[in-house]
C-alpha cells in the first residue's frame, strides 16, 4: 500500500535523522554540504567517477544481513536512503584519536593536496569493515573508484595494509555501530545494534514523498510498481541512480515522478536452478557479478574492471540492461551467454532474447509502461553439449572505471574438434550492443582452427560498421574486435589468460 509521507528517515553518523521539504532530485552530497554543512565529502566530478564524495552506506539486504558498501554521494538521490544508514568522514575520528584508516594515511604520508583524501579514507573504511586481511590486489580493487590527481597511490595502498595493525584500541561513532572483522579486535556489539536501529526505521507502507511538484515513490511490491509504471509511462524508473544522477547533475534534467525499484524485495532476489540463473532487476551489479562468477568464472577478470566498487554497489543489473548504452559492458557477456529478459506491463509478462530488446540507439522493443522485471542466464548445464569455451575482453584507456572502446564476448561449444555453436557479441562498436552473426556462421560446423577464426574475422566486417568518436576510430575498433577473436583462439590453444588484460 502506498501512503503519502512528508519526510525521509535514515541514520546519519549513528544518529536518527529526518529530512522534510527537500526536493527529491537532491543528491546526498548536496544535502550534506549545503543543508548540514558537513563538507568533508567533496564534489569533484559530479558523476561518480572520481570518488571525492565517497561515503559508506549500511543497509539490511534481502537476506536479512547487514551490507556495508561505499557509494558516490554525488549521484545518490536523497530519498533512496530512507531506512538506511550513512556514515561520512566526519564520523570516523573520536575526540582523542584518529580512526585507524586516518592514522594509517598520516603515518604513510598518503595525502598531498588533500582534496581526494576524505573519499579515499571512506573507501578504505568500507574495505576495513568488509575484509579482515585483504591482499594488495584487493585494496587496489577497493580503491578503483577513487582518483588522486597528485598521483599518490603507493602510500595510500601502504596505508590500506597498515590500518589493520592500528585497529584494536580505537572507538568512535562509526565503530560503535559497525563491527569490524573478527581479527581486527572489535569488542562492541556492532552490527546487531545497527540492524536493530535500521529495523526501527522500516515502514509498513511504501514511501511516497513529494516536494515542489516532484514526486518520489518507492513501492514495496511488484504489483504496486507495475501499476504506477503503466499509469505513468514518462516516469523515471530509478535503480541505483548511476545514470539518472548524471541526468540531474550534468544535463540538469528533472521529472515529475521517479519510481524506485530498490524497496521491492522480489526484484532483489537471485534465483539459481540447474538450468537457470535469474536476477531481479534491482539486484546490484556487485551481487550479480559475484553470482555470475560462481557459474562462469571466466568472466571474473573483466568484472573487476567494470566501473568501481561504489558504482557496482549502487547500480543495478536491470538498470544497466534497460539503459541500453552501446558501451554497457554487461550486455555483450549476457548476450553471448544467451540471456533473456522478462518484460512486464501491468499484470502481463513476456520474455525475449536480450539482443532482441535493442532496436537502435535509445530505441527498444518495449511498450510504454513496460519495464524489465528479470534477467535470466542459462547455466553451464543448459548450454549446448560439448566443451564450452568463454572469452570476455575489454579495451579502455584506464584499467578500471573507464568506458570501453571495444568490449567483446565470445562463447563457443566445440565437440570433437568441430564448432557446434558460437555466439559473439560486441559492445562499443555501434549504437547498440550487437551479435556478430556472420562471424558466428563462419565458425559453426568448421574445425576449431586458426583458419576458421580468420574467416570469421573477415566476416565480422559485414556484421557491423563501427562508429568513430573521441575514444577510437571505426577502423581501430574493427581491428581490435577481430583481434579479440584471434586472441580467444590462441588462449583456447593454451596461451596465458593474462593476455586478456589490456
């Protein structure tokens, strides 16, 4: 049931906080800096790329456990925090001592101009709360969403290693609420206290918050959501805000109605059977990729290069698919693996192959008021019989948090030396993610050989006419996509998988 409310409630640095009279298009960063004068979180890019605004979000996930993740405050809309807990850099130091993360940054001389430092500190705080003894590689992944223009990364990574040695005696606002990993010497009640506080904020009805003619609704059931979407086809459907946040900040857009998927438990579920792996549209990219990695570990190396931890923790798989960006990295992998999407319009559902969803740039085979409910992948057992081989490749100028010039996914089944089936999907090449069907046809029924691969490379030139833009020329994109296929063949013959890292 939906009932109008005039306030948003959440925990801020351990204290209950109520917001009223603030436009629902307001971002968390705007609210912190302009309304509360909590200016530790900085605005650098206003699009979730630099990490200067990083804060930590704690919430009860669909399984009832406490989830702790860094998020980008600059693109997180304030109403999405209802019922959750936010910790900013102001909560870390006690009256007498810095937090271990902060002290480690000082000890390692890990701050130069200092503008990026609060964001790095909060990213490390999230790592501190999730990993008791992370590797240096894991620390790099945790900091993939934070940029330092002074290029001070080495001492920051040193601080990531040192902070655990300083953890046993510290106590502050954030520490009183979130338990550290067991090996860090935490002795307080921690998570149980925070979970109880979050439970006290739970609503019996759906959030319906309106200010200045702008309305934000977070339905609690699929039926409520679908009814509203059908009645309001021009409404924005909001998952994690990693795209809509940019529409607001960069394009200065607004909408009279925002429908949020984040409070619908059914849309946050991951269901796995022998034949299928199914994701509700509101499953975060981080959770979705972890589940995919269990079934298809070949994808793991590239998923860590997809955006950053804060973006993956906020963004949703359904949002990434629904946005349909030609440079969305999840779609080539999903298409190559044979994904389908379930579309819902009111009470009616239909399922289509994912590649059939995209008709042209920003054009999809969805009716007005129709939305993506689930994304489903076949498991390995459901793939055609034979030896399954999978490759996923991404070329970009930065290793993490960067847009692909070309993204390729290749899935083939070889049976007794002959290609029984082939699916090749390309991203970054045209206005939509596309299958290279002629290249596929050049492989199927042929011996799995370099000769067949080179024939498929030639056929690929007829599958797509690559675009040219500031990231790459069309000629470059085609050459890279062809080389991805050739590299895939070499890897299948025993070449090192490190060839996938560009």
